[in-house]
C-alpha cells in the first residue's frame, strides 16, 4: 500500500471508523501510478498535491459503490491551484479504472441461460461446475496485477524500461521505427535549451513524419536528413511557445538557432544511447553534424509537404493556452495572498474610536485629496 495514498484517504474521510477498503486504496495507488505516466511534468506546487488529488479522485469514484462517509477535502496547496490539478488529473485518468465494490457479483456467479442449459444436460455423476471449467474462446481480460506491472515496467515517456527489456524474449520485442538516437538526443536538447514542456510535442511531430501510422516512411529525404528534421521541428515548437502571437524577436531567434546547432553537434559526444549488444555505431546510424543552412532547408521542406498542418502541431496552441491560463491563475493567487497579508484593524464595539470617526486612514485621506482638488477646480472656474 502506498503510504502517501493511505494518509490522504484518512484525511479525506476522517469520519470513516473502520479500516480503509482495499478497493479504495488499490484504486488510489493505481491512479497515482497512471498519473506519473500520463502527467509526468507538473509544477512544483502541483507535484506536492499529486497523491492527495489521486486519493480524492478515488474517493469520488467509489463513494457510492463503497458507501463512503462525507468527503472533507483539505488540500495541501491553495484551493485554486488544487482545483486546476484535480480537474486535469480527473480528465486524463481513465474513469473505468474502478475496482468492483459491494453489490458487484463475482465472476461466474451470474447464471445465464446457456449456463443453466449445460447444467441440466450434464452427464450423471459429474459436477455441473465441471462443465463450466471448459475454456471459452475469446480474449481474456488482463488482471489488475498485470496492468500495474505494465505501468511499473515503463518509463515516463512510455518506452519500456530496462527491466522490461531484460525479461522480454528477443523474438517478441517489436523494434521501434525511429532510430535509437532520436529520443535521447531530444531529451538532451530539452535539458540544455528548454523548455522541457515542448519535448512531447517535438517527439509527436518526429513520429508523425518519420513513422506515420507506426510504419517507417518511404520518403528518402526524411531518412537522409533526420538530424536537420529534428532541429527544424524543435526550432518551430520553441518559437511558437516562446513568442505566441507576438512579433518575433530577431536577435533572440538568431541566438537560439546558433545554440541549437551547437547543442545538436555536441549530442554525439554527450548523449549515451543504450544500443542492443555492443554495436554502438549502429545506434547512431543516420547521424551527421548540422549547419544553419541545413535547418533552413529542412524548414522549407516541412512547409512544402504541409507537415505543420498535421494534428501534432495543434499541441503548440494547446501548450500556449495552458501556459496563459496558469499565468492568469498564478497572478490571481498572488493578488489574493497579498490582500490576505494586509493587516486588518479590528474595532471594539464599546469604544468611540470607530472607523467612521477615524479621518486619518489612507482611504479617507485619498478621498479628501480628491474632494479638495474638485473644489479648487470649481473655485478657479468661477473666479
């Protein structure tokens, strides 16, 4: 059991007198694992409340099934930030991850007409249950343990972990259509140049062009100019996120292009690619050092083929919109905290020193100054 999930559940339902239902703790732990897979990059204050939000979602989804007491949320972060985090996780986490609760019949306990017919015509001396044990054709549903194991055996970007690769037979491993160096190089660019949030969008763009529909493209230019393609896509996404709806800062743009080319050319020495076996050179197949003119040529080809009109490019607008919403909400939270930090003057009811008699407050002094200015203007106008 995840300790953070257990503590969050106890805080959410403090009036629950008995031990926590296993279905509730298992769902909370499962949601927490999935959230780390599907929402791997959260802000610092949001990351603090991740277990609490997952536990809250588990309580809301099982409150009727398990007949839970009233939920009393007390999030560890400001309410506005927590509400945004809760809505985001509740939207991306699948709602069908629930665990059967009370009143849910066990598998095999419901008798269908076909089951009843087999029981009636079962041979004498045999148990009706024996006829049920015959395997039925079809695809079996994976167990919860297997589903959680799949999550544990994958990295944050969805690729299999080393443990998964080590336990999977060579014959069953499906080779990726992308060259082995692309993803590590992209992570290196995000780390060195930033922002990290554009990494998934660039990866989606590369996959849409290099391996559309999961199959490697037959476009010879793409396979020959992979490094230039990666650099041009990174530059496009960076520009759209850094200067959204604004005039491009030419000096900043030129400086970043040079930094991007220099960082790409360092990747061959700085990035470590886990190649199968000892064939390290094959892992960098298709790599070459780029120049500024290579990025310009790749940008022209990308525009000519209409690759910026594909679905992956919409992620740039979505990221810009999400960043703007966060900025507005952060400003509102800062204003609210500043107002709450202002000293509050309390007036006793049994004293004559009330606010209506205090003419030296900043508010009344400002009002008096405005009144005085108005009077002086009227006197000058009449004189």
